[in-house]
C-alpha cells in the first residue's frame, strides 16, 4: 500500500469515528491563545508546506488551495496555484 493511500485511509477512518450530528465549534485560536471566531467555514487555503499541499490535493481539496510555497511541485496541479514565496524558511 502506498504512503499516500495510507494517509487517505487514515483520514477517512478518523472522519468516520466522529459522532453524527456533533460538529466542533467554528472557532480557532491564534498563537497567543485568543479565540478567533469564523462567521462561516473557511473556503480558501494557503498551504505553507509541500507535504500539506500534497495532502490537500490527495483528499480532494485542491480547488480550495489558493496559495502555496515556491517549493510545492507535487502534485503537478499544485504548480498552477500562485506562489506566496518561500513559506516557512528557517534562518
């Protein structure tokens, strides 16, 4: 079994374990621990890691990816998404 297929199966299993009718709150927390409430679910994604970009396309969320790093070259469809620069570039 390929690594990519294993990830997709693992994500599907995690999603299947969720209790029906129960959704997590539409709130996120910033780096300071302050809640950030969303009025609606996020519709666009900017990926700052090539591995995350690959996973997003693998689970079918490719149409929602609107930004990527310059290092994201896989899958080939990711290169059509505009680059936002180096992403997380350690110094």
